[in-house]
């Protein structure tokens, strides 16, 4: 059975670990992805850059400084140099020795574990090459159906869809657009990624009626405490939207938390 990101086709609302279970594991690493699945995720969001020798790797920042024991731009380092870096020790000594993964490795893992991948193109210097290389990997690994290519650069997404019509793409937006469907059609996207505070149920209904999907990113519980302290709680409304089938994927750093919300809504499949 083909993988689907649409809740009505998948028979469940997807739970997406943002950079894996990044609240308690080093982001964008295999331990974070494996922990996300163990906590209930059915998809993981990853970020993609290119090494100096053109290898797609899983890394969020343009430099390796924040998340590894190395220094410099990923675009200036070869895959061999990237492989020498420790991508876990800065997070916690318990993860010392964790390596930056290649996109191919993550795709192989996703296929073996029946996971979906939301793949963001972060490459800034050679973005079209990154898209082309990723498209080739999806075909060679047989994972085209279980990967959604996403990005803030809607022009890049449009070019990607034109060159690779078999790709599924998702446009990231942090605004409530007056014509959201027009935005998606303009860049030939299949879905939209939006923050919880910009989500509106009427938009979701219109998206589904037009054949588009959505992914809603929610804050961690510690970021919601100000709402709760002030006597406000966005979660009952969110749970109802999930229960009503208005959301296809819930994404966040705290995977058990979002899994609890989906379970509360009765949409785990």
C-alpha cells in the first residue's frame, strides 16, 4: 500500500517529529528519528544541505558549529570531513559519537521502518542541485511516495515540480494568506505547512475540498505555559480540529506530547 500524507487516505493523522524527537535527542540524527518513531511518530522532518563534494546530508544550519564539535560551512567540507564530526556530544555526552547522516541513509531507514519523511531543502548555494540529487535518491531508494519535499522558497518548489513532477511538495508559510489555495497552485505544491497560530479551520476545509493537504506545527508545552497561566488553552480547539479530520499532520519537537493530542482526538488509526 502506497504511503499517503493525507489523513483521509492514510486512515490516521500523521505525527511528525520535527528534526526527529529533537526535544530530548540530538536533532536531525538517526537516534532522534528512531526515538521519534518509538514515541509514536509516523513521519519525521529533516533538513538537507550539500557537502563540498555534492553529497546531500541531514543538517539544519549552514554551518556545523551549533550541533557538532566542528567548525565551518557544510558547503566547504567534504563528506569525509563531515563524517569525522560528532553530532551528539554538544547535546549531551550520552550521545557522543553520533554522526551526521546522509540523506540516503535516512531514506533507507524510513523505508525499512515504514516512516514518512518531510524533507526541507535548506541548501542555500546550490538549491536546484540539492533538489535534483534528492529526487534521484528518492527514485533509487524507492521512497518517492513517502517523502514530501518542503521549503520556504516557493519559487524553488515551483522549479522542482516542473523538473520532477513525481515529487510531492509542501510550501512553508508563516502567514494566513488571503488566497492560500492560490499560493499553493502558484508553486505547484501539494500541501502547506503552517504554524498553529496561523491555522484556521475554514482554510483547512477549503484546502481539502481543493485536494491539498496540510501540516500544522505546534509549540512545545513549555512554550504554551503563558497561555495556560493566563487562563487560555488552545489545545481543546486543536484536538477538535484533529478529530474533525481538518489536519493531516501535526508536527513538533515533543513527540509524545503531539502523539497524546492525536490519541485524545481518536485519530491514531
